[in-house]
């Protein structure tokens, strides 16, 4: 690893409450940071209350840490907590470095890379549409250097779309995002991935965490951080270059990678099924990303 070195302790808690007994809960989580360039997983665990009757982790198709659990005791509340420590040392490439290639040169070079071909293909939440292609083509003009094109794409998404929590769902399509002109980090990451793929560039969806800071003079409150999502484009010679359209910047040491895939459907933080007669439920999420000295 090279660059700015930071170690983080991350606590991600999801609490469910149900209106009637749940007899069984089965779930799968992508909550623990994965091995990644510029990042070393130090330690971590996923804990449940009530305790899981069965819990195990494995490495999924994309190399992510995937944790399966089953709770078979009757319960009306379920709390899933992931606690991890990770060291990050990452410096993004400069725009000047990336401007050594046009985006077409990167596209042609990437065609010889078998391992990234699946990230050129469309996926369940990132599908080909004329609207996405038109939006991308405004930035990826012929023979344009890659770095300046990425900078403009980030700025356009930041300026054209409004961050509105609750405006979309985990199933919102790119067409809906382009129509509404609002969404959250997941939507903006999907849009960036869609624009890159529409130009033939390999792009993946990345989920994880971002270090945040309180307003000047204010203490940092507990539980107010959140999971985050961004995009990455494959550039031969630089591997994957990660970009954050929500915050209009390249990804640096302030970001912790949890998982990556084709889109959100490959790497949801938590997913599962329950057996219950409950007619309603609530979910509360709290996240703390703390830098360890």
C-alpha cells in the first residue's frame, strides 16, 4: 500500500422490530470489509441478538466476504451488528495520469482483459437505455482524454441530480433516476456505472463506508454515519479507478471497501427471509466509522 495511511473501526448495526413473533430468520450479509488494493482487513465479526443458531462466512464469486446466519428461536426483535477494523492506504491517480489515454484507448485495451468482461455487460439494475447512452455521450466525446471525461461525469451527476433520502428504493431503475433527477448514493453509483458501460468501459458497483466529519466545533455523534456506494472503472495500468459521483471526487483513503459486484443486487448489506404472521415491521440502521490513532 502507498499513500495516506489510516486505520478505521467500523460498527454497523441493523435493528429489526416485528409486530408478531418471527419463528425463523435467515439472512446473508456483506458487511465486513473485503481484501482490496490499498486496504488490509485487520479483524472483524458479525454478531446477532438473539444469538444465531448457525452463522458462517465464505468468499463469494466476486471475492467479497459473505456471511450467512439463521436464527431459529422465536423473536420479535433482531439486531445484526458487524464490527471490523481495517487499514487503508490509498492515493487516487491524478487526472494528468489518466489523461495519458483517451477513453477509446482504454476501452480497446480492456477488451483483452478476460477478467473484467462481465463488468461491460448490463446487469439487473444497470440496463441499457437510450437515455443513459445519450447522457454519457455528452461527456465521452470522440478522442477525449479519460481523466477529464471522468471529472466531468462526476461534476454533471453531482450538479444534475439532487440527493433526496427516500426518493428511490433498492429496485429503482436508471430510467426512473434520470426522470426524477433525484436519488441517493446507490442511484448515482448505478448511473455512473451505466454511463461507463454504455461507452464500452468495464465498470463495477462498490459498497462500503466513508469517513465523515462533524461541522466545525461540533462533536461527532454516534450512529450517524452510513453505508455508502460508488463506482469504479477499469483502466489497464491502473487497475480499478474508483469515483464517487455523490460527492464529486475520486476515492481516497477516506473510503473503506466492503464489497463490489455488477450492481446493488450482488452486494446488498443485508438480505434474507423470515417466517412470521407479523403484518408490519421497522428497521433502524446506525453506523460509526471511527479513525483509530
